[in-house]
């Protein structure tokens, strides 16, 4: 349980590294208005909810939840460094194509602009955030063996993830972004995800060996 909690601390840390960096990256395309920032946050949270909803349907079929969790963490890293930057670049091109050539920047309060921001942000973030949203149900499936453990063990996992998120927000704002810049900060988050993948894969292998010898 300790190693599992450590994985979720690191997972939460990486998630807030991404969220902070992605908000800054989208601000370079969408601007820094309250509506533009809110749409990025809304897309981020929507992806988390989607991931939790999807994995709930598949949980009965998952035989090795920790290994599946490890694969999801690797998927988050890959999509964060490859897919999200590509989608942000495409969003910038489409923004110029649809709203460029005007005497002044388009207002973020216009319906068309707001809808473009929401769709662009969701399309860019849907893969990594959906994978993130599936992680807690998977770990809960592994950690909880009977109903008496639900409150305590899920509480530990959620607290670990929240602690990691707080640490991630602080590190990103005060250390990573000022010293590394946006791209390197995202790569740092990906490196943390890869570390979680390795730890979770080790834990899954250990659990499989224990089951085989039991």
C-alpha cells in the first residue's frame, strides 16, 4: 500500500505539472482572458470525468489493475509530449484560419471564439486527461479487498494524489517554469509518469508472483 500511495503522489504531482504548463501554453494561443483560461480548465476536468466514466464500465473485465494503471501512466507521458503539442499547434493554425485577418484580435466573449477555445482545448487534452481520470478507479480496484476497506484505503489514495497535486502546483509555479520553461516542464511531468510506470510495473509483477505462489 505504501508503494501504491507513492505512485499516486507522483501521479498527482505530474498531473498538476501538466495542468499548469498546458494553461500557459494555451494562453499563448487563446490569450489570457478569464474565459480562455476557464475553457482550458473545463476541458481538463471534462477529460478526468470521462476517464472515470469509461473505466467504470471496464473494471469488471480488468484482471491486473496495477499493470493497467502502469500502462495508463506511460500513455499519459507519451500523449503529453507528442499529442498535446501537436494539437496546440493545430489549434493555433485553425485560429488564424478562422479568425485571422481582422483589424483587432477576436473577442473571447464571442460565441464562435468561445466555442473554438472549448473544442480546441478538449481535443488537445482529451487523451491524457481521460487516462488520468481512469487511474483512481483502477488503483481502488486493487487496494480494496472488502467493503470495510473502502473508506480508509480510497481516502489514503485520494489524499496521496491531492498531496502530490499541491506539490506539483508549487514546484511548477516556483521552480520548473521559471528555470526550465514550458517544454522542459512538460517533459519533466512525462519523466515522472515514466517513473510511476516503472514502479507500478514492479508492483504488478510482485503481486503476480505472490498470487502464483499462494
